[in-house]
C-alpha cells in the first residue's frame, strides 16, 4: 500500500512540475491554459483515488482538445485560402497522430498491470493535447505579429 502512495505522489509531482515548467515558458494570454492546469490540480486534490485522478485528467484533456479547436478556427481566419488548405492538412495529420498515439499508450501503458499505469497513460495523453494547444496558440501569436 505504501508503494502505491509513493507512486501516486511521484505522478502528482510530475504533473505539477510539468505545469510549472510550462508556466515559466510564458506565452501571451496564458490565463486560460493556467486555468486548465489549476482546475486539474484542484480536482485531483479532492480525491486521490486512481479513478478520480483519471477523471480529472480526462476533463483537462477535453479542455485542451477544445483549446485546439478554438485556436484552429482562429488560425484559419488569419490564413489565405492556400495557407488554410495546408494548415487543415497539417491539423488532420496531427489528429491522426493523436489517435494512433492514444491507441499505442492504451495498449502499452494503460493496460499494464497496476492501476497506477492508468494515471500515467491519462497524463501522457493530456500532455500531448496540451502541447498541441500551446503550439497552436504560439503559432496564432506569430501570425498576428
């Protein structure tokens, strides 16, 4: 039982440290990203059970995926027709990548013995979505400069 709590603590520290690193690399209008991270931390603090932590991370992942959608729409408005065609193709390729990565993570990490692996897998997926959302936000910022 003690080993499980140590593993959970390590995962929580990993999540918090990743959030801190990304906060240090501040982007313009960073508030909504930090809001997602803050909501995730508050959610996890309510219940440290494996299933509750997974639920919190799934909610955060959905929020990041929504940010991807929002930024994609805003980017499309900034591009010419030709550029938009390229962007749409790139975004569709990323979406295929995300689905394949999700499948790989489920088959290799999520399905490993030990419930802690479900937390690790959920965090990996969230980080992929978060990374894309932050990239798109940075890209949008560059387009508007």
